[in-house]
C-alpha cells in the first residue's frame, strides 16, 4: 500500500505472496487457475506480481507511488518496515503472523521488497500509477481484484463516500464472473468500520452483491474477515 504525496502517513508495505494468501483466504492453486489477470490495488512494494508469475498468474499492480522510480518506492517501503517492526512489538494482536517470530516475518518483507524492486524495473508495464477511485482500465478487465490495507484502514483518507466510490470502481474493472476481495474491515487501531451495513446497502442499490467472508486465521484459528463483492454486469454504476 502506498500514498499520494499529500498523505505521507500511509505505509508502503512489502507483503509476500504467502501473506496475500493468508490475508485474503486464497491458495496458490486458485491463483494459478485464474482465467485472467489479477489486480492488486494498492500494490505498494509487494512481491505478489513477481511471485505469482511463477504460478502462471499475471498480476497488474496499481499504486500512486509508482509515479516514482522503483528504488524510491523501495526506500519508502524500507521506512515502512521500521514502522511495522515497532508496531509488531507494541500491538502484536493487530498483525497477521501468529506463531512466527517478528524477525522472520520482517525478513519475508525484505525478500518481497527486493522482488518488487527487480520486477518493477524489469517489467514497468505491470506497475501502473493510479489512485482510487479512478482506475485506467476497461470494464471487466480482471478475473480477481484484491485491495488490502487501504479503503477501511485509512478512514481519514477514505471517508464513506470515497469508500463507496472506490469499491464501485474496483467492481467495474473486475469481470462479472470474478470477484473483489477487500481487507481489513477495520482501521489501523483495530476499530471496525461502523457504517459497513449502510455501505453494503448502497452497493446493493448499484447491483453489487456483498458478503463478509469469515475464515480461520492460519496459525491460531482466530477469525479473519474479508469483504467479497460480485456483480452481474458493470453498467450504470456511477456514484
């Protein structure tokens, strides 16, 4: 995840493929079987695009930070790693690596950041500079869309109206046969979105079906939630 220039407090994270699978309740087999490309929005300095390519899955990552050179994005990600290290010590219950040592978890971020730096330099067309709620893609372009640690994590950046516009836009660029997965459903302090029901109702009025998918968190069995959005078509969803 990354930020536009006027929101410096949004972290540029460096999550690896395995963490994506754990956060969104996905498997490598499902990613390998996707009938079309996957959209990662926002992509930050993740290793997803590079790692998923080995599975035969094409990933397009979107982030406003990609307007910067890859080494600069990686430098922001390194700063975010320092912040994450401090937060892991202060608030371990808010973070995803149950049963893992913090140093091992952070090393997985280091590897993902290196993969991102090399892959974004070698394949810049896979990394698109854009900011929700406007994406430069055709309707139904992606078989699966993932959005992590942005729409609900930063309510000061995404208020209710912008959340709605962002979710509608993610559905617009996703195939009617596919789905959008969004997580977490809380902010950086663990406070759940208080207007989620109203937001889901507004999405329903735009012919977008939603489901809060709950599944056990790997390692400790605690429940994790992902908002899943699906639509029959992409017509007439202007917010």
